[in-house]
C-alpha cells in the first residue's frame, strides 16, 4: 500500500490536508458509490473531496473524480439538488489535519507522523471539539513543512 | 487395451469434475486486484509469466490428472465439497446484521422522524428526516408493518478490511426476528 493523497480542508482561510474520508461513510450508509477509476497507488479511492468547516459544521464543497466509464464525478453527481455545498451530517468521527515537519514517514494510508495534528471531533457533521496535538519536533532544521507522499505507481489507462 | 481406454475415460471424467469445480469456486476476477498484484510483483505482467501460469501449468495439471487420477481422486472430492460448502455460505460472513443484544431502546417512526430531521442554516441538506439519507430511510420504512417494533441499536462490526466500527441506527423487530435495519452512523474505532 502507498501513502494516500489526502482530502482537502478549507479552514480559517487556509487549505489544509485532511486525513479522513467522510464520503466513505456516506457510500457505506447509502450503498451508492460511483465506479471511481483508480489509476494510481496513492489514490486508491479514485477521488479527492474538498471540505470546509464553516460556522462549526462540515461541508463538502468540491469533488473531483472520474469513473471507469470516463465520466467526470462532481458533487452534482452524488447530490443533484445540492451541487455547490453539502452538509456532511452523516459523518461522526475525528478528522486529522497533520501540520509541521515530517517526523516519521509511513508508506501506507495516512500513517505518516508530523510535528502536530489538528484534530476536529465531529458529531453528525457538527464540530464538537478542536484540539492541537503535539507529536514532537523534527531534527531537520531546513526540512519543508506539510503532508507529502514518498512515491506512487501510476497505472496505464485500461479500457 | 480396453483397460487403458477405461482408465483414461475415468481420468477424463475426473479431470472434467475438477475443472468445473474449480471454475465454480473461482471468485469473479477483479481488474483492481490484478493491478495491485502487478504493482507489487512486476514479473506478473511479463509474457513468460502469463504463458507459464495460464497455459503450461493448466496443461501439465491436466496431463497429471489423466495419468495419475487414482491419486487425484481425493483432490476432486475435496474440490466438489468446497463448491457445495461455499454456495451455502457465500456472502453471509460479510453481511452486517443486528442481534437482539444490540437493541437499545424502543421508539416509533414519528419520534424518529421528529428527532432526525436535518436543518442546516446554509440549506445544504434536505430539511427531511435523515437529510441526504432520506431516500434510504424511505426505503427502510417500506419494510415496516404495523406489527413491527422499532428499536435503536448499537453494534460492533469488524469489516474484512480496515478497523473495527460501531454502527448505530434503527432496526425493525417482529417477534423473535430482528431486522431489517437502517444504519445512521458508522464510527471507526482507534486513534486518528
């Protein structure tokens, strides 16, 4: 398995990397999931969602993906009546937003460890708690900050 | 001569039994899985590997069964037994269900629909019971009769892949039968 491309989170004017997949929960609850095409080991789920925390609530504001039938998938594909913004009331759990420099790289899922984790505790789409977790300090002074993926394999398009 | 014909005829029958039992027990092929396997083992994609595994090995196995079928007889029986067993259990292990021990509190459809109505200040969800999950709720309601009791439930679920989950929702109960159910929340266990 490869480290995975994160979802995006818009929070207080910043675009952050979000190590959680609230749509996975939606697909499990409804049984409705587009046949997403995955042609890269760093993006097995086949889509990237952009989320926003606004007024203490979690919203899906953008969705990018392609199906195996070459159809573009957007929010309107899943939620035709709400093409611009969807309240993620189906999601309960913790959203982890890694910050700072890399402490330990794990080439699997969202396993890598960073200096800090911003944790959003969500209950039915509503933010209940926000916590900053300190994981340590990097020894590499000039290392760049932010989420990263070491390597990935891209497959050729098969039809 | 007749002995040889009979011997190979039985071998052919056993070969056919093993072949069809193998086909019946095979899982549907998945392109995604092939891609994963090829990514980890690039040699799988070579022509030599494919000829060996898809042509040479099956031919050699067939010849072995024809020639030494008395030894392969247990294999044939094992294959046939495996098929009948898998047909009686396919999918059952992977299907989430609610048990009586998971029931929490009896409620009513009216109470649920009042409690679970979604109201979003930005209007980003239908103002209906369960919001974006309303269609699934309506589908669940179709299964209910006046004799059904509705209970809330909370159950631990261990998916084939990934961490354990707590699944919560509502379930219909009729006498000793628990189900169908409507899952409203999936909470993944473990630290983020």
